[in-house]
């Protein structure tokens, strides 16, 4: 076995080792338990798919498919979440290497090793920080990156050698990815449409070579149109409840907030508070600057001196049109991703750099390919870079494994208080709480007592959940009587301000209140039917309003 094959195999092992550290990041909360709640409802309670409400990124591929595989094989939600996260790392590695070879078929093993080690470094940084990248975090949109890379590869193959099978694969991928996450429209479909439109406008009409390229552009437009029709059909079939219902509309205030969060997230990425994310941010910036400078050097005035032209062949004799096409996709896609996320007010938290994962991954790949093309004959720099990355990943992984940060899921603290209450003789039935004390608290309780999730105005919150218990209570016979409410302390109202001063005014006075200081909560307990009568009225009013809206 050659030294390059050994290095490549070692890179795979280091990547797998970095991925195992994601087990320490697994936190069970209402968002991360969405798929577990879904499959438990479908398989244990006879729930109905049509009664579930998904988010705008339901992640049918690959997350839901992987979780479906893990659900009967692994014993608990934490193991299943880790399985999906680990599988995502390996799938992403495979997609990166495959896409890189489509862009540059001569990709060396040294460059492949570097790509794997870079992904291992990113995975380690995710494991040592609050980055939202893999399935252990919520709403990660990794499908847009994974399927985007596969899409670039399929697109290049279709441009090189059109075929019906390739066209069908591309249509299916675009449709499936778009249904899985709307971010795919922004990261892949929109840049592709912009480039095809530019090609049709810019290409001359009379030369033979231009006519061939125009025909290719029209064919690709037809494929995208077919994919959009298929995506619409799949969306209607799989998503029965509007995921955008209840979302805030875009306004100058929400856009301004998105820009503020973007600037804060950028500052946090380069902050020395976390050396892993700081090192990753600096590395990404250097690779982006290197690639950007290389591409800008190819800009020149056209012969008429009135327009700019790109001299892709100057990027290297064997890089050719594939690299140029991917560079054009990146040049359009990256600003579209950034400005689209900001102007749509989609940048909603400090972890929202996850929306840019696809163009950033593509940029890193292309920088490594360019380095491979220019310096592949110089073995020393490649060996040095691989050794430095491998040493950093290995040392960081060992340190992370030895110095794990203990943490308790907030919902487990609440469940602990409830379990103690029941041990003292109070028989828990069903409860009422905010979103973060809904599915997660129920999961941690020994008998999985249901918790009706409401807003602080007592209206049920229909979000990544099912209407089944409201519409078909006969399918959910256990613990139907509501006799406890989960309220937050006045100084810890949380995202939903779920306190005695808000929701407490709409609930009947409790028989007694049990403090839960570890979770900064207070638990209202009811010996009689007062809470159950209030909950029954809340459910009835909600279903009546819902029925009225459908008329």
C-alpha cells in the first residue's frame, strides 16, 4: 500500500474519531426530539402523518430517513440522534470527495486526504463549540449542503454527457432536496437559474458553438422546471399543514434584526472566547481570500474594452470548464445565500451561519483543488499541511474526550422534580407547559405523561407536533386528566414568558405549588378537576377556531 493510501485511510479514521465526539453534544430538548416524537406517535399510538406539522426544513433527506433506520435498532433518543449525526459526517465526507472529483477528475489522494482532515477539523470545532452543523443541533439544514454537493456533481455530468438517467436523477434530487429544506432553493436552485438566464442573454445567437450552449441551457431550464413541478407534488403529498403558519412576516424591523445578528455572529466566530471556532473562522477566511484572489485575476476587459470576461482556461490547463462552472455557481450562490438570508429575515439566531454551509464547503473544496493543481508536484507542503491538521485534530480530540463538560438537559431537571412529586404520593396525569417543557419533559418522565404545549395566552402551540391527541383522544388513552402545570419563575420567564403573571392568570388557582429551584420552575398541582376543565375548554376553543379558518 502506498504512503498516500495509508494517509487517506488514516484521515478517514481521524474523521470518524472526531465524529464520535458529537455524542457529548447530544442534548434532549423539544426540537431535537421531534423525529422521536413523530415515529413514536406513528408506530406506538397509530398516529396519522397528515396530522403532523413540520418546520420549513423537515429534512426528509437525509435526517428523517436515517432516523427511521435507527428508530427500531437503537434503544433511546440520545443514541439515535448520535447515530444520525455520525452518519451525516460520513455522508458529507463522501459527497465532498465525489463532488471534488467531478469538478477536477485528476484530484490527487493528497488533496483528498486534506479535504477529509479539514472536515475532521470542522467536526471537532463543532463538537467543542455551540456550532449548529449536524443533527445533534436543531434545524441544521445539512441536507442543503449534502444534496447541493451531489447536485453540483450531477449537473457537471449532465453538462458533459447528457443522458436521460442523469436528467431523471437531477430532477429527483432537486425536488427531494427542495421539499426537505427550502434553503436549497436559495443555495442551489436560485444560483442555477441566474446562471442559466445569464447564459441565454449573453451567448450570441448565430455561432454554432453558442447555439449548442444555448440548447444546453434550455435543457437545464426544462429540468429545473420539471423538478419544481415534482417538488410541488411531493410537498402537497408530504406536508399537509402549512409550516409558515404563525411565523412573523418580513418587515424592516425583522431585516434589521437579522443584520444585527449576522454582525454579532461574525464577531463571535472570530472571538478568542473559543479557540476552535476562531481558528476555523480564520482558516475559512484565508481559503476564501486565496480562492477569491485567484478568480479575480482571471477577470479582464473583453476585446471591445467595454465589458469584462472570464478567462477560465488560465486557471490551469487541465482545470478547464468544470472548475469554471463550479466557480460561477459559487460566485453567484454565496452572495445570494448571504443577502437572501438577511433580506428574508431568516438569520434569526447567532448560529445561523449554518445557512451558508453549502457555499462555504464548495469554496473550501475549490481552494484545495486549486492548490492541488498548482502545487501537486511539491510533496513537502502537502505532507506538512496533512501532518499539522492531523496533529491538531488528534490532540483536540484526545483533550475533548478527557475533559468532557458535564451538562444536564433543562427538561431532565423539570422531570426530576415531577418524579419527586409523584414519589411523595401525588399521581401525575397530564400537564400544561410551554414548548421547551413539552415533548422533552414528557420524554424524561417514567410514564411519558403528556404535556399540552400552549403559548402564554393559553392558545395551543401547533408546532413540530401532532393534532392527534386533540382530534382522536381515543388513540391516546393514558393520562387524559390534566392535573399539573409547568410555570417558570418570574425572573426566568424564558422565550415564551410562561409565568404566573401571564399564563398563571388564565389557569385556575392550584391546590398547591411545588418549587423546582434546579430548573427555576414552579409546578402547579391540582387535586380536583379545575385544570382539566380549563384544558378541555382550551382544546375545544382551538379546534373550533381551526375549523372556522378552514371554511
